[in-house]
């Protein structure tokens, strides 16, 4: 194992929350901020990150997931709620801008971030999503009611427990994850509870409905605001075959994003955790950045005083 394969533990205090994560690669390398999917964590990039030669990859556990703090009782977990903390994390790292790499829910968050803060994103690499599926505006009140009811119900529930780590792995397998994927994610997703088994670290409120789901017009605005090059990678056995609306979203992105490329690779939804899939993603990502003239560049020109170094 090379030294670059071994992740470094990171910790940052942002808006009163302790964020933890992992980092790979030289600290003066090309800055890549990697955002994981729903109920995953930064270790979901453990296979892909070491393959990104010349990159400094930082993968935080987003709030309410992995080893990072849960949000306050009155707070929410809508996909835009993470944006202020992501901007603050870039400041902590001393990164003026970066490559944003996102998987699934993390890809949706990364896209919103790139649209809202275009000066801070050199390129967007979106795995197995780009934006959420649009909602009919006529359903606004119904969606809002579901948010209120589910947030209260999930907030009152204790974390989910399993008799053993193996039971958790089998549960994820039953939900469609490969066994290797479920095993790789287990350690950071669970905490041991002695003879009583294990319990999930993730905040139960992550299971609640969003307060608002974006309309087609709002998603068009997001896509039109992407000023950076975008590479959208999909897995052949991932979510796209099961969700017919995604084909329309890809067509909209192709029409509205000024610099957009899409690619399909063999694999399932967590293709980036599979060694063969991760190698193909790494080659595609580095090749894309090379074509765009972004394959080299320091992590920052200046580091802010008091920034936490990984």
C-alpha cells in the first residue's frame, strides 16, 4: 500500500458543529472536495480517492452522517442546508476554489453549490445524479405537510439498531448494495453498543421528507447557472434504469449547461467503491480535467489564518 492510499483523519469546527472526514494525496495537489451520498460518509471515496493522482482529496462526513455532529433539534437536512458549511469548509482548508466531486445526494448538493458559488468551483464531477427529480408545484402543500410530520416522527425515534454488524451488511445487501460496498461502509456508519449489538450513527431525521422539492423551472435555473465544466457519470446498473425521469434531466442538462459531458460505466449505484469502477472513474475524471486545462494547480494561493489543516 502506498502512503497516498492511507487516509488522514480530519476535523473542523464549523457553525458550532464538529465535522470529521478523511483526506488523501499531497496537500499541495489539485483540490478536490468529495461529497458522499445519503446515509453514507467520507469513506465511500476510499477506493476512488487514492487513484486520483496529483489530487488532494478531502471527503467530509456531512452533518448527521458518519462521525460528524448531528444538527440541532430545530434544524433540517434539506440539500441546500449544507451549502453554508461547505463554503466555510473551503475557507478552513484555505481553498479559493476546488473541483467538486459528488455522489448521489452529494452530487445534488455539489450542483447547487456550483450554481450558487460559481467562483469557488473549477469543475463539477457528478456521480449517479446531478439534480433531484422535479416536483409538480401543485404538490407544494402536500410536500410541506410530509416534511412536518416525518421530521417530528423521525426526530422522536432512537437511532436504528442491529443485532450485529453482519445484520447491517445484510440489510444493505437486501436494499441493492453489493456486499463489498455494504462492508466498506459499515465501520463509519455504525457504533458498537456492546452485547446489545450496533446502532447507526446517522441522524434519524435524514429519513424525513424535504420541506420543498424543486420545480422544473427552478432546476433549469440551477443548470443554466453552472459556469464550470461538468462531467456527469452514471452506472449502467445504477439508479437511472429505475427512474424514467432521469433521462429527461440529462437531456435538460445537455441543453442548458454550457459545458456538459455525460458518461456511462458498468457498475451499480456505488460504482466508485468497486476497484474496477473506481479506476474507470479516475481515468475519466483526470482525462476530463486534462482536456479542460484543469489537471494541475495548487490547492490555494493563500491559507486563511487559523485554518484547520487535514
